[in-house]
C-alpha cells in the first residue's frame, strides 16, 4: 500500500513543479513544531523533529531539532501544493506534498539520482518517539567504552556519552574521526531509542541494557556493545597524524573558487601562525569545525594568525565547487581563504600531501608555526555535542595558538 502512495506523491510533485509559484501562498505550511518520520527500505521508521518559523514562503525558515541544536536548512521553495526543503551541503532535499497540517513525500538527491526515502510529517507533534507507557527501569547516564562491529567482523572502538533525564535521552558517540553529533531519544523499560537528522541520512540507534548497566544495540544495522567507564578515552588526536621522517614543513599550491592559486609561501602567511584545515562542505564534523573556527578567526586574526580551508568535495565541476564553497563561507561567515584540493577520497588527500604519514579523517587541523614548520596535527573534530570534551578542545586549541604566537620567528 505504501508503494502506491509514494508513486502518487512523486507524480504530484512532478506535476506541481510546473505550476506557477504565485499559487503557493494558499498552501503554505503552518508555523510551529512538526514531527516527521522516515520510512526506510529495511522496515525501520526513524522519527525527527523540525520547526517552521515564518508565515510566508519568502520569510519562512525551517530548523531541524536535535537535542540542544536548531540546525537551519537552506532556503525553502514552493510550487503549487509542493514544498521543497533543501540541504545544500549534502546535495539533498525534502520534496513534500502539502495537505493542511500534514506533509508527505520523499528525501532525495537534488539531481534525482539514487534511491529516495519516503517521509511524512504532522504539525503540532512535539514528541520524537511515541510513548508506549513503559517507564524506564534504570538510568543509563554516563561515559561508556563502546565497540562497534562491522559486517566483516572488524571492531571500532568509540566512547559513548549518555545523559538521561526521566525518560528523555540524549547521547553522542566519539571516535578518532569525530563524533556522531546530537542524538535525541527516549528510554522505555530497559530499551533505548535515539535518532538525528540534519539533511544527509537519518541516524538511528536502538538497544537495551541489563542489570549491570551494559548496553547492547545497533546503529543503522551495525551492532555495538557498551560498558560504563568514567575513564573511557580514545587515542590522543594529536598523535594520530604526523609528518613523515625527513619532513618538517607543509605546503601546497591550490586554487580558490576563482582559480587563484594559494600557497603557504604567499606573503599573507609569512611570519604568521597558520591553521590549515582539511575539510569538506558535505562533512557533518567539518560543519561543527567551521562553526568554531570562523568566529574564532574573526576574533583572533589581528594577533598574527591566519587560516586556510582545503576542501575536498563530491564533484570536481568548477561551477559546483564554487557554489558549494561559497555557500559554506556565507553560512558560517568564513573570512579566511578556502581552496579546492580535489574529490572526496582519503587516498587522494594522502597523495596530495605526501608529507603526512596518513590521512584518517575529515576534518584534520594542522598548526603551522611562524617559520612554516608543522607544530601539531589534530585528527578529527570533537564538536559541541560532546560537552566537556569540546570545552577541553577549545582550551587546548587556544593554548597551542598562544604558545606558537610567543615563539620567535627567527
């Protein structure tokens, strides 16, 4: 039955896309909180929440709600009774048929390639996971050693951060490449459910806990176990990526969106401390990094500090790259240089920068001293969803910059 509805919705979306935009005002969605549900091909239903602010298409903004985060989407458009909510950084969009206080449609690629995920939403629903009447039998708040297992049997160690207040649960998982950002959900009996959505694919975690507090669960089908450990920790992110023997400096000559070559040897960077971030507009942890680095740079650029973002994107087409990077700069108020390194590929990054022992994660931050030497390299990003770990990252970051600024450049 669902497949018939999907085809019907897609047909309507195709037809209404041809209608004049002037017809849209009478169909615009109500302002306020909404609850949506993705219906995955594997049979799982993944809920998410969003808020519409503004009473007309021209003024309205849509925010995705995950725990403490309100994540703004792109500029919405409407044609006939169809609403389009873009997620520019992920090349995705929600294409939705408006039916009063209900929406139905799909999450799809903007270029219409690949699979679509059916979705529907209802106005005025503030909950995320439906209340089944079961009260939590325990509190799973705490820090955990977590082991994820792949289908091939390989293990990946992470650190889980859980905070439970009554039945409400928030969490994130930290790994050497970053964190899973803001997860939100509930505890019901001895089971827990978490989800998040910012425009790429929806994340979904579910599991249970036993009398000892050990967690067993799955994340989008990948199994994991977790044991509470207040001292749980990951390898030092400053020691994972480093320069090979024989190298002390790091340089490149790469184009910005207008084709102008940028190099660390340019006069703008001479005798300055420079932050180089290897990043991408499509990367959720890079989004968090830009949210930190852009305002930090504005506050510190007059101290003799510079920054450069080296982007690896999903397409090499110049128009695509220019649009992606300029939108990213505008969204986060980035004032430092951004250049294009190539297509998204860790091997390609490693080949672009042979001085690095390896490339493990987008983003990766390099601290360059006034002499042009690499002082430190930070792998991944510990974002605001990690709480005290993010606070510690900021302190360590500032301490390193202060130290490098005090050094003599001779």
